């Protein structure tokens, strides 16, 4: 049970920041590639912009999914006093 709560706490505390960082990097890469493509072919700017908006929407939906999972898992993490009692046995005390 203690290992389960440790994994749950780590997943809740680290899962959302990792997802947000990854999505931020992906959105930056999509935006940079779209700007470069529009600079090379200005006549295709409308099609490129449409593809960029769709890609950004998909990336953002992954972040929203991670946020929903964070709120779902956050309710299952014990508070500090209960966690201290649970992990007291691990420290040998």
C-alpha cells in the first residue's frame, strides 16, 4: 500500500508538469515549422495555418487530458499527516 501511495503521489506531482513541458516544446516546434513554411511558400499560408491550428488543438487536448487526470488523482493522495503515519513504518520508527 505504501508503494502504491508513493507512485500515486509521484504521478500526481510530476505527471502534469512533464505533460505541460512536452506540449509547450511541441507547440513551439509546430509554430516554428509553420512560420518557416509560410516564409518559404507565402501562397500556401492559409493551408499551412489550418494545419498548424489543428496540430496545436491536438497538443492542447493532451494537456487538458493530463489536467483532468491530475484532478482525478489529486483526490486520492493522502494529506501530509496521513502520509506521515503511513510511511512511519518505512523509516523504522
